[in-house]
């Protein structure tokens, strides 16, 4: 009887101390094919001034469990079957929709994973930022505007006053994510649910955002529920880690417990997939293959008479058979440089030589012929794949366009491509929406390889993938590079990935080339102050 009373007392004490306490939550989705148990009897808590991180692969139930707390699961097909979620003495799961609206966006705010689909494309950034303050009656328009400008500056947006008048499409992916973070923080919530908030951010801005969240905890006693697949980030910021697999919590503990003494095989698998090690030293015997000389790519801006110098007088050589890693923050010109090499973006001046051919002087027909030898893997496979085309049609298009095979040999060629990128042949008639992010990226890689190119620009090909899928894609690219003899420009803001795959590294900053050299040399003895700042911001001290 004494033990039971003591247990009850401890449980009540934990409940009072916790900002959020979730007990035995169970969610499911009902479809034509039956009932899917997305979340099964999970329990966790978030304390004031602390971060609870939920980690796991796509489909593990991380986001669904958090969306359920705020009534954000569409019903039908989703539903909460059982459980409780006490926030400041109230069970969120028992509140009416009207009561939840009073909580959402004020006491509990959320940073969503995909800023492009969450930001209204018809509204200026400033209007969207101040909307929560006006809706909840927190401030008048003038005060709200001043707070919005200050927050944009705090999350790393250059010229925040001008940014208030911009539309979402005028920002890069990383900059849009910063806007989403500012929008969530503007009401100074008590609980912040962050769903993969740093996935699209470069390391320096990621470090700024994590420091910002930490400072808000100290100032406002804020609690954070941090959803992520990036174990290195979690190791640096979390006070408590919850590991989920297929809707179940398989392990919980402090970062030290998880990273130094993981007990469950699934947690151990996640840890093993964290990028580590270095690529082999660059081969000094390799000869130049692609050369950019004094390359400039400028864009006009409606908000300024001065052009945006995305690529500003860059001279860089990529040797045959190597992987050149291109790193830098969002807006540094990485993607624009890659697109310029392939003439997917008009260049302002300079020369591009591809195996001795001046790419800038080619007419459309000659360029089409040359593009059989050069391809691109885009950052977002869901956006770059035609939603109305099956895998079969997607892979068939470049084969037929460049007359690589005739229709009598098309089936065999497509099956071979699918085998090479690790896709089941049974997927041939499926559409992009039927695949996970990692599977869609494999389709995009297969499409790029269809013409048997000699050169590939890989633009952030693993930035949004789980660590285990990321490891698979990196291994796949390494194998394909060796098999096909590929030369590759690998664009990424993830320096750990670059260190693992690149022979040499080039660093861009505001469109200018800061540093270039062998991977080991750049990482171990950087010469540029900017490169040093990038390396200092790499997450994962605890994990290491």
C-alpha cells in the first residue's frame, strides 16, 4: 500500500512539473486497404526550459504523434483512438476545436517541415508573419511589424525590412524555412513543436536557429518538442531523446544514454548511419574535364536597381572522374553555379568548357546533343518528377528522346536502370506520390543515369532524407560513380556528407569562390575565415 501511494505521488509530481505529458497515445488511419496503426501506445513528456527530441525514420510516427496533439490529423481517414496529452493541466485530446484554436499558434506553436507548402504564395512575407499576432490580439499592426522585422533579423534573413515585402517564391528553401521559424516564434509560445526545422538549412544558420531556441528556453521558460532524423543535431540540443520505430517508442534516455549506450538494435542502426570518415585523397593524375572561367550569373531584382550577383567571377576546374564538393550557405550561389554549368540558367559572362567544347557558344541543337553527356539530380525529387508519369514513363523519356534505345529494347533498358538504383521492378507502373522520399530520389538518379552521362550535377540529393536512407543513397552514388566512371559536382550544405563523398571541396560565399582544395586539407587546415566558421558550426559534438 505504501509503494502504491508513493508511485501515485511520483506520477502526480511528474505531471505537475511537465509542461506536456503524453500517455498511451494511439493514432490510426483507415483506408480502403484496412487500418494502419501509425502510433501505438507511446508516452513521453516535455519539461519547461528543455528539449525533448523524437527521432526515427520516415513513417516511424514522429510527426503524426505531434500533429495529433493539436488536432491536425485530418479526420477521416485519421483518428486518435486513445490516450491523453496534458498541457498546463488541460487534456489537449479532450478539447473542442474552438478551444484548440485558442491554443494553436499562441500557447503552442509549430514549425512545419516544408515551408513552401505552408507559406501562402499570394501573401507577402510580412503579412504572414504578423497574422498570428493580429489574430490572437497580441499586438497592434505597428508593434507586430516591428517584432516581425526583429525576428527576421534574428533568424538570419539579410535586409529584414526589405524581406517583409517579398513573396515566398523569391526566397531560397533555407530562407523560407527561416521565415517559418520566425512565424512560429513571433507569439512567444510556451511550447514549440519543431518538425524537422533545420532540414533545409546550412550549418551556420542551423547553429543560429538552435542557439535561438536555446535562448528562448532561458528567457521564456519555453519547452520544445523537436522532431528530427538528424541525430547529429539532436545530440547537441536535446535534454531527452525518444526513439520511434514503426509507431512504437523503442528507447528513451538522455543524449549520453542514447549515443554512448544505445540498447535497441534500431537505435544502433540509426547511429551507424551518421556520416563519418573521409573520401580517399584526390588523384593527382586526373585531367581537367569541366572548366568555368570568370563565370558570372546575375539576376535582376524588383526591389533594387543592383543585380543579384548569384555567381560572381568564379573560376573553377572539375577533373575527370572526381567528385567535387561545393559547399556554402543558402544564397551563396551553389545551385546557380551547377545550373550555369549545364546552361539551365543563362549566364551573364564568362566561359564554360566541357571536355574542350565551349558550352556558351552552342546552339539549341548542339546543346541538346551535349546534354546527353551531362545530367542533373535535383534537390527535391517530388517537385522534379512529373506527377502524371509512372516510373516507367519517367525513365523511358530520356532513353527515347536521345534515341539511346528503340521501343523493342525499352523494357530491358528500364529494368536495368531500376536494378542499378535499387528499385524493385514491380514499381514500374507506380506514380511518384506512391513512394517515400528516398525511393523518389532513386527514381531521379535513375532518370539522370538513363543517358549514361559523363558528368552529373547532384544538387543537395540527400538533404531531406533520413540518415539511413541518406547512407544508402551516398553508397549508391559512390558505386555508380565507379561503375559508370562519372565526374560529379556534389552540391550540399551538409559538410559531413561532403567530407565522406568528395575528392576535393570548393567553398562559395556570396557568389565568390573562397577556397578550393583536397577534402582532407580543407577540413583539417582551412585557410578562409568563412570556411573556418562553416566547420565550427558542424553539429554532433555529443555524437562524436
